[in-house]
């Protein structure tokens, strides 16, 4: 029997198609997904319009959350609402 793989949630991003005035579908860079798989995890992509009232389901289902992106993630304890 194989070992249970940890389920890691990744929040997708939504880009714009320069010059075409259209919004691209939610997506995630393949490097993030490959890194989770290489480390033995199972990536779960979460769309941007995921219902806020379903966040507890994610918390109960996933074993971790990978925060991606730049330096704009607020990390001070007072900026986070505890669910």
C-alpha cells in the first residue's frame, strides 16, 4: 500500500491578454505544480472565484497551502482572519 500523499492547495491567478482586452482563464505556473509533485505531494488548484463560504471545506480537505507570487503577501498576524 502506498503512502498517502499530502494535498497542497494553490490559489490560481487570472491574467490579461495584452492588447486584446480580454481576461485569461484562471491558471497556475507549471513550476509550482511540478515542485509539489516532485516533493511527493498532490496539488489542488483553487480558482479565484471559489466561494468564500466553502473555505472550511478546503481547510479540512487539504494538508497545506502554497502561497505564490511576489512580495505583496501580508504576513503580520493582525492582517489574517482566523477561520
